[in-house]
């Protein structure tokens, strides 16, 4: 079973935040008192780690999302185009039926 790339990227991003948070929380007692500062530092470290090391998982997740959006968008556009075409055909047929002169026998 293949794991979706967006799930891999999300888990790695969470780990990039939670691991520095845990290290600062347990090994630096002053950080327990300033929990909000610890969270800010952990977020900055997590963003830095993801920019440096998570380019490949981000690329895979982005590609997967793009392909899914294109697949659903193409289906929706075809459906919208078909509905639009049917409506135009019906309007032209109704207009043509109204404007034709009556036939004489």
C-alpha cells in the first residue's frame, strides 16, 4: 500500500516542530516557564528544517495535489461544457422551429 505524499509531508512537518519543542521543553528548564517563547522557537526551527530538508516530500505532495485537481477539473469542465452545449442546441432548435415559415401542401 502506497502512503499518500501529503500524509508523509504532513507527518514530517509535525515532527520538525514537535522534536525541537520536546528538546527545548525537557533539556532547558527555563523554557518551561516561557512556554510561548518555546513554541515560537520550535516553530521557527521547524520551518527552517522543512525548507532545508523537506523539498522532495513537498514536491511529491504538490505534484499529487496538482494531478488530483487537474483530473477533477477536467471532468467538471467536460460536464459543464456538455451541459452548455446541450443548452445551446436546445435554444437553437427552439429558435429555428419558431422562425420557419409554415409549409404549404
